[in-house]
C-alpha cells in the first residue's frame, strides 16, 4: 500500500524501495466547474543545482522542451500510461541518469494565462502528485494537496532531491501568485 | 567536529570542547520565497532546576524576555522572517555565570502561530538549530529542522546539563505538539 505524505513531509525513496531507478511522476487535478473558461494546466520540471537554480534553459522541462539533454527527465505529455488512474500528466525520471551536479528536481503545475482568465489554484481541487515505480507499476508515495491554495497561479507540487547519498521526495504544495514567470524567476530562469 | 543531531545520541562536551565556558545557540532559516505568510521561527531557553522546571518565571528566555536575571542567558533578538545570512536568531549562554541551582538548560524552537498559519518545519527551507562554542566558533551540534523535523511545529532541540564540574549536551530532537504556550507550561512556566 502506498505511503502518503502531508505538506512539508519527506520520504527517502532509496529506503522505501531500494530497487527504484526509473520512476514515473504522475500529476493530477480536478478543475471545478466554473463559468466555462477552460483551465489549461501544464506540468513542468526544473532540474536544479546545489544553489537551487537551473544551470540553463535546457533544465526547464515543459511542453515545448520535453526531454532533458542527458535523457534523465522526460515529459510524456498528456499520454495516459495506464499504470494507474487519474494522472493528467506524467514526467519520467531515470534516477541513475540524473547529472551529478543536479541536486533537486522540482515538479510544478502552472495555469496558462491565469491572469487574463482570472483563474487560480483556489478553484482547483483534487490535486495530487505521486511516484510510481516504472518497472513494477507500483505507487511508491503520494501527496494530496489540500484545498488551501487560493491566489497561487503556479504551484510547486513536490521535489525530488538528493540527501546524504539517497533520493528523497518532499511534499511542497507552495506556489506563486505571479504564475510561471515568478516560478521560473525563482529558479534562476528569466522568461 | 560537529555532531549532526539527526543521528541522535549525546554529545560529550568534555570531548568536543574541553573547558567550555560559553555557547551560542543559533537558529537559521531561509525567508519564504513562495506566496503565503512568512515563516517566523523562535528560539527559547528554559533555565531549569533539579525537577526539570524553571527556577522562576523569568527563567523562560524568549523574544519577550530576553535576559535572565543573572545575565548569563541572553536572547539577541527576534527575527520574524529569516532574512539575513548565517544564524537568524542567537542566544548567548555564559555557563560560568549560571547559579548553582541551575541544573539544566532546555533549548527549544517553535514556529510562531504555526497552527493558524498551517506551517511546519518541512515547509521552511534550510531551517536548522545549532550549538556553537563561543570561544572558537566551532559547531558542537546541529539539527536539520527542515529535513528531520519536517512535520513538527515545535521541537525540543537539546539540553545542556551539569555533570559534576562540567556541562554535557544531550541531543533530544523531539517534536512537541501545540506550540510555545504548552511547551512553556510543560516546563513549569505559568502563562497568564
């Protein structure tokens, strides 16, 4: 049975499943019915060095740059893998190929044109992020974001990070009212 | 060499720092960059007697009571956001100035209004608490709050206690539910 994390909590993936090498990071959400304006939610990943910033633009994985140059992180897009139910977007990570100078990978979701459409995460429920073992399909850990985000238009769901030689997973659930721009700037990318 | 408290156990100060006379308890964390209320972490010290309770109400050193009666314990000021490099809050402890009746100092860290703000240490970046030998600046012990106290909102970090002529530091690293008020009351402070 999969473990669940509360906001702020962390888990050692290496300890939970020492065989983990290739993982699927599944992100999902249920937009509540609104006035008809469509929600366009995009999952992305930021590969971060020890200083918490990207090394360059290739470290930003999103719908227009689906794969990291080293092949360690790959955004699968909207394809349903069939490995579980409810994932809206999936990002694959091959832990053994993540470059040695990358200390952390942040998994984020942004609302496209949130300002113009007057949308924010307060309107979105059922958000979650989970890690699946790609080889076995088993869910390793899950974080269900509580519905307390209000003005954020870009959310950091979780982080995969190195700690003392292990890979760990932290439930973040924090974001920015300033959308993708604020999020990317925070990671050292000037969009 | 500093002992990381995530490994648990005691630190024998007689081995780490022979002849220790003064320590600084340092608390540090990164200011919040994401949206939401700031993270306001607070250090406190309980100066206790034989029974583990404070000698008197003024033996509870925190942001509203910064100096002990004998001047040996001094809180250098409340940092409400984590702004600044290195330690954001420091408490100075002159071991030689402590009265004979003082048997133990209990060091704690709490998140201000954690419950109302729905915050815990895991949400804060790079939060730590440490004990430093004032004489040479060497770190004697450190606890990584963000990593190892992630779902806690208050924690008893450790205890400095008399052992014969010297002081020993015992790593506690235990979370405490409820915040500063129940933590203080548990150590015998009457909160009006």
